[in-house]
C-alpha cells in the first residue's frame, strides 16, 4: 500500500462514540447524597503544617511535585478562623486571590468556593475579597458550581447572605431537601450555613407554638433519613422550641411530643448533662425539667394503669398528680419492672426511637413491681405499684436512692428505708396515708441504719446491630471448602464444589442449568426440605505436610492454591518477580498485586475481592508465561504440620503481641469477633493510619474508622480489609513496623 492510499484510508476513520455518562453521574450523586459532609480528618497541627508549607511554596515560587489537592487543603487552613488574620500569611492569601482570578481549573475553583463558604464571616476582609474573586470566576467554574451560584445568588453576598438565604428558607416546605436540590452539598455545614441556621432560628422562634410549624422546624434539624440531628447551633434551636412555653403550658399531647423529641435529638439532660445541654439558659432548662418530671410520672402511671387493675391504684395516682400540679414534686424518675419496661417500650415510645432503652430506669428485684422515685423538697420518696409501701429518705442520706440511675433493687430500698407506710385500701380509706405523705414532706426523717451501698443494676440492653456485608460473588476460602474438596477422579454424583457452597453449577455444553444447579441456588429455608443429597464418599483432604499432595489437589482458583501452600508461597512469588530477569520476560507487579501478596504473607487469610482479582490475574500471567506454579510455591515451602499430621490437627496457641503498652492478639476467625477486636483498638488504628498514610488516603481511613465505631452496616469489606492490615502493622510493632 502506498503512502497516498494509507493517508486516504486514515481520513475515513470513524470518530469514537461518546460514552454514556448518565450512569456515572447518577452514581456520583448517590455518593454525595449518602456522604455529603465527609471531609479529610486533619488535626490542628496538620492544618498549621499545611499553611506553612503553602506559604513556603509561595515565597520560594517552588511548585515542584506540588499537587492541586494540597493547595486546596492548605487554602482551607489559611482562611480558617485561627489563621485568616495572620500577617505572615498575607502573601499566601494574595497568591490565592490571584490564582482565582487566573485559574481555569474547575477543581481548584470548586475547592476555593467551599473554603469561602466554610470560612464565611459577614463583612470580613477575606470574605469580601473571596466573594469578589469567585463571582468574577463563576463562568470558569464547573457546571455544578455555576448552577449553584445561579440558583442561590445569596451565597456571594459577603454582608447579609445568610440572612437573605434564611428568609428564603423560611418559605420552603422542606428547607434541607430543597437546598440539596439546588446544589448545596451539605445544608448542615459550617460557616455560611451555620449563620443561615441561626438566622432562620431567630425568624421562626416566635411562631413555634403550632404543631405543623414545630414539625417543619424539627425536619430541618433532623431531615428524614438522617440518624443524627444538627449539632452546630443546637443550643438556640432547643431554646427556640421551648420559648413559646416560658409563660404558658402546652397541652399534654404537645408537651409529650416536644420533650420526647428533644430527648431523642440531643439526649436526656438529666443523664447527659454536658454537650449541647450545658449551654442552655436556666429558664429554659427549668421548663425542660418540669416537662420531664411530668413525663416520668406519665410513664409510671400509664404503665401501672395498663398492667394493674387493682382498685387501690387510681386514688394513689390522682394524689401524686395533684402534688405535681401543686408544684411540690421537683423531679421524678420511673424505674419499671421487666413487664412494665417492655410495655412502655412497645406502647409508650416509638420502636425506632434512639432513647427507647434509656428513657426510663429498670427495677429488677420483683417481676411486676415498678417504682416512682421523686424529689419533693429535701426528701426522696419512693412509691411502688401493687402492695409496695411508700418509703421516705432525707435527700442528704447516703442511702437515699439517686434519681436517674440505670437500675434499682426495690427490696434493697425497702430494707434501707428509715420511714415507710402502707397505702391502705380503697374500702378502708387512704386518707391516713395521704396525711402521712404530706407530714413527711415537711417533717424530719432519720438517716438509714444501713451503710452498705446498693447493688449496681443495669437495664436490659438493646439488640446488638450485626454487620451484614453486601452480597458479592466471591470465591470461597479454602478452609471452608476442605469438606467438599475432591482429589483427581473424585465422584461426580452432584455434591461437589458448587453444590457445597450454594453456587450455581453450569451445565456442560448445553448453556442451561441442571436441576441440581437450580436446587443448589434455592434458599436454604426451602431447599433443605426439597433437596435429597445422595451419599458421597469421604472427601480426600490434601496433606499440608506434602507439597506433592497439594500439587495433585484441585482448587477453585490459582489464588486459593497459593493460599493453601502458605505465606512462604507468596514470598516465593514476590522474590521471583523482583529477582534479575536473566533474559526472561516476567509479568509486571501492580500495586494491588503487591498488596495482595503482602496480605497472604501477613494473615494467611482470604484477601478482599479487589486484591483477589489482582492476584488471580498475576498468577494466570505467570502460568501463561510457562512458570510451574506448584514448583514456585514449594520452592520456599515451610511445612505447616508437625510429625506429618495435617495442619488442622496441630493446635497453635494464639499469643498476644505487646506494643506500646497495649496487647494486640491475633485476629479471631469469626467476622463479628474480628470487628469487635478492631473496634476495641479503633483509636490506635486511627493514630497509626494518620501517621502511615498519605494525606489523600486519610479521608477514606477516617470514614472507615467512623463506621467501625458506630457499628455502621455500610462498612464495606474493602474498608474492613484496610483496618485489618493496619491492625497487623500494630501487631508487628506499630509505627515503625518492628516488633
């Protein structure tokens, strides 16, 4: 072919088809919606180091090997509240202003826009300059940034932007959802959105006396689908919900709704006195405590009303409620029996309420006796249902039951009581008991004759959430397949690798699944009743002490074959690939392949799917290039058995490695136990990861550790694998990687 003909054909080449991007965009939107506020976790020391490094780069004009992600992260540190007025960073800020004016990088401009919103200070010098520069750079931003500024122009107002946005939010039916729809990445974020929240709270505060407006504001504090309520600005939010009731009392149903919602959003202030409750004004806290006292009496009386039909209870109930209405009961706390506790949780509280197991105390000594513990003046009074007498203590008595404890023993309280009286009966009259209670309120009560502290009682624990990893078609571990392995020439009666693992067995040559395959794919609850398994001969187990036995055994994959040989096989593969070539072409060792070999060498377990795929591809390339894998695996083989017995018959005690004063035992075999052990050492894992990982890797690590601590069901297998690798580094000696 002549050059002229070749050039003519080259001109006829068809253009490449444009890839379908909507699926990628949809996936990215789902990620942003699920984790809108995930940011790289940096300490104050790291932020200072970032700011200084960027300052040095600007002063020296040296940008060798400088990444854009570093500049964006350092800009956030330069403009935060601690550094935005520092004179030594003036040149750095001027450089960033100039870069905004000249840059065409959408990533850089998006990062500086986020920095502007996070560091927003009305009328601040840096806010005004950033708003001007970013406003001029809007045409050069990404489509997301342009649409955001077009939809919410208030963001670029450096003086009254939050107030203007709050006025707009007050007219929205669902501010959080509508802001997300307009392009705000995290409506509960800091900086600009913090100020908008405070302004919105001030606007709606006088009007939060109607149920529909209260619901609207609570949806803003905790949107549907989010587990945690907005924490920043929680103090003014709580006060806004209580403000209309400083001088009047809401109806019982609305009061119950308000107090239960506040407890669910921010915890019980009687148990969790710190946090957001520590910043609430005393006037508002007085209202909350009165509401809580009434609610605890409602819990107690409601449970007893439902579980006891004795005629003597209604007069007692009315008497205690009358004392509350007279303002004599300062605080109350219900401790319910097992029966009452379950009734309250199922009927008086929502099942999905976070405080369902902590809203009341627990009484364990008697199955059907619930207690009402009250502070009345300088007395602690304990009343119980059924025939449990009323007991009175001086509040300074060491044996006086403490309010808001987790659990109580009514028999121990009865024995320690210095003064007690039976209620009487409805037929004989309860007036003597009523007069006695009022006398005790104003009288003197001796100290208890007992001094031994009460036994600590714990309430029933909620069901422990279990981690359920998403289903993925991964090859089973070799240890799980030992009972189903066959040697060469094993029986083909249908109970082989596929039927033993529940996988679908492909039919040979037909393209259809056999009836045995369909039976194997049937759920266990149905398949056990329908499936009849023929008797199979005893499976042939490979001898771990004999490489020849492993060579003749069948494995579901090359990776499983290498794992069966042990960690020395992974070391042999690594040594082979890194040795001088001697004129031979060897497969390239990718980062994931190297990580997978290190995994097998360290933990002798099943690698995660991403590493398993890389290892399988590497071993397949080795086999294709003519390498005898069994000979390679056995070249540095160290027998795992003693006296010729299989490895599983040899018991090796698990010893804990001591590093930095902490014990790090071997990871257990059970997945849930492994997660519990990792959760125990979460702080050490996070410290080591922040020290060992690069700046860009810390974001993923921080997210994984947070999921681990919160027992999140979204903790992915790859994240578990990363945490396990960090744990093995801890076992080998921590930061230095030495024992």
